[in-house]
């Protein structure tokens, strides 16, 4: 009995259990991705026009990205408290919208509806923050894979929730709003006490490689399965019994990762004395403060890093470390004799713990922000305008491309975390180089959209989905490496503002203006042709006719502009790579030797 209790205790405190629970929470945290499915019933029930509905969409995007409160509360409350606040916001926001749409509550003005949508969607920022903060702290040397998998499941949540709704077969579409109000809140409340940084070992365990391989296999299988189910349900009439079977298999795939913590808890894994301790000694001390000698060593090392000659950076890695050690020894001796006084510069250095205000005055932080704004913002613009882009190129069934980019987005997040981890782990090279590669891939994808070649929609959707998704695996991991884990929630939620900011510029200003200009030009030319043919009669062509653009010209200029901005984003990422080589060499160089 005592042994069983010990096993259960090991299972409850297993960091892989926290990771799997975070995956389940993320599976229902992307409520914003399903807004396109609930917007028609809101439009019909409340008699909104397209402009009013677009304002609700803006409120949704803001709620998804404005996470200052979530980041702040994650630093002050236990993570279960932040999750409870998020679940409450999700339930109140979308629950009230459901009551209004179904006539159970009085209709509110548009501005009040925008607030409800904002509040409901803002709940997922708490889910994202709690999941990322707990798992990045539990896996500090596997940040890329952990962030990529978690963000990938958030991207898939729209498809997962849609499949569940299809199985339940509600009598009306308004029930989907009820499901996204109640469902995520129930899942979060059930799992909120599991999501936490766990005590005990956080070393690189021998089983980690096999465990991550298993999780990756489940992710790839889940993506392939959802892709097949989506295409089948879009192209063929499927019976409700078959839909139920599809959904049961989906639940089985989602539950499968629990095998990892169960297996690890049941097996006695011996501790290797040569295991690498990932947390610095200062974080393991009860007071949380390093010894005085460690502080002096840290100050002197920081001074050497700041004041070393430029030619030191040009030396090979081994020679560079020897030279820095020599300079450090000379400075230490001089300081001991009183010949020099070593004063630490104000604020932390790269790789240490920053507050948000300290990070905001650092060039590296703004390089990440603007690179994300240009790269991720252009990707979000494609996602938001994918329906019109496919229609302008002559495709009638736009749902296929929406489903496809959701899957590619998921694979981009998982793959971005995996490959960026190989770069830092095996080569001790800065992680942002993988973001530069993703942005160049997106630049090529935008060119395909611009040219409108046969099959360009499929290739463009693939490249943009992969590149866009990779951003959200790479950026959080890189930010935690450069600016620390202590205030990671606030730092991450500030960086997410780059997404709607980029979309506002690209979609709200550039894409919409160019599309309307081309649509007006085509309508004018059509009007002239009708006049010349003598077929234009009074009232046949009215001012209220909806403008529609056809052909690759509709998004040619927009796509080429976004392609150029992706190249600029890649340049910013490479500047960040150059500036942070030393940090990554110190973080990961020792683990290779």
C-alpha cells in the first residue's frame, strides 16, 4: 500500500503530467479561431451588417492579444488562480453573448457586445500564460519543443471544438456559442490545480528524448487525422454515426499522451550523477540569493563581457573562452588588490531575469517585437483574408483552405519548436536564426499568392501556415532565454501585441484599401463595357452593389508588400542573432562539452 501511495505521489508531482494537462487546456484555449463559425448566427440574430460584425472581430483580436492583466496576475497569484479568472471571463463573456443571441437576455448596444466578446476571448490569455509559464519553468532546457507543442494545440483547438460540436449535433448554431462558453471553463477548472511548477528534479533525464519523440508522434498523427477528417466532411456527406466515431478517435488521440507520466511514475528511473542541473544554484537556495562570492564572480564576469576587446568575439569558441577567462582572472586580481573597483551596470544582463520595464529599454526586445510584427502580422493578414483571396482566384470552397492553414499552422508550431531546439542544443547557435528562416519561407509564400499561378493557393497556404506557426514556438522560447523566466508571463503577453498591431497595418490599412481600389476599378470597367454594349438600363447597376474583385491583381500588390516586409523581418532576426551569439554560447555551449 505504501509503494502504491509512493507511485501515486510520483505521478501527481511529475512534470510530464503538468505538460500533458497543459496540452489539454491548450486544446480548448483557442476560442478565437472558431469566431468565424459563430459570427453568422450573431449577424443574423442581431441584424448586424458586415461593418458592425467586423468591429466584433476587432474586439476578438484585442481580447486574444491584450494579456497584460494575465501576465501580471500570473506573477502575483498561484497559476490555478489565474486559470480560474480566465475560466470566469470565458464563461461570463460568451455566456452572456449566448443569452442575447437566443433571446434570453435583452439586446445590448454594439459597444457592449464588443466588450463581452473582448472579455470572453481575453480568458484564453490566462490559459496560454499559465500553461507556458508552468511548462517552461518545468522544462527550462527544452523550451523549444515545449512551447511549440503547447502553441500547436492552441492552434488546433478550433478544429477540435468544431468536431465536438458536429458530433453533439445541436439543433441550432447558437448552441456553439454555449459550448465554447461552458466547455473550456469546465476543462480548465478540472485541471487548474495540476498546472504549476513542480518541485524536485528538472534535469535532463535519460527518458526525455523518448518521451518527446512519443509526444511528437502523437502530434503528427493528430494533425494528419484531423486533416483527413476535415477534408472528408467537407467533400462528402457523412452520417452522424461516422462523425461520432471520428470524434471518439479524436478523444483517444488527445488522451494518449497521459501514457508518458504514467510510464515514468511506474518505472524506477535511476538518477545519473552526471546529469546536467538546469537551474542555477542561486535558484535552489532557500533564500533565493547567491552567496557573496558568487555575486562578485558574476559582477566581474559581466564586466568582462561588457568591456572585452572587439577582437575577442572574432576568435574561435574555445580560444574565446580562454581569453575571457584570462581577462576575468586579471580583473579579479586587480579588484582584490584594490587597483580597480568593479561596479555592476544598472539592470540585468542578457540571459538574466528582466522585468517588463527593464526589457522595454533593450534593443534586443524591440528587435524581437518588430520582427514578430512584420512576420507574424503578415501571416495573420493572410489567415483573416483567406476567404476573399481564394474567391478572387476562382475557388468556390474556401473552407478547405481554412482547414488546411489550421493544420499547417499546427505543424509549423510543433516543427518550429523542434528544429529551433536542435539549433541551440546541438550547435549552441541563437534560436532567432530559425525565425529568420521561417520569415524567408513566408516571403516565398506571399509571392505565390501574388502571382496566382495554378495551385498557388495550396502552396501559399502551406508556406504561410508553417512560417506563421513557427513564430509562436520560437519567440516565447527565445524571450525566456534572453530575458529570463521570472517575469516571463508579462514579457510574453507584451510581445503578443505585435500580432494584432501587424494585422491592423497589413489587413486594416494596406490589404483592404488595395482590394477596394481594384474592386472599384473592375466595377467601373464593367460599367463602361455595359454602356458600350447598350445593355445598361436604369437601376440595373446600383450604388449599393457589393464590390467584388476577381483575379490575382486583387492581392498582388498587398502580397508583394508583405513579402518585402518578411525579408526585412528576417534581417532584423539576423541582427538579433549577431547580438546574442555570446548569450547562447554561454547558455548551451557548456552542455555540448
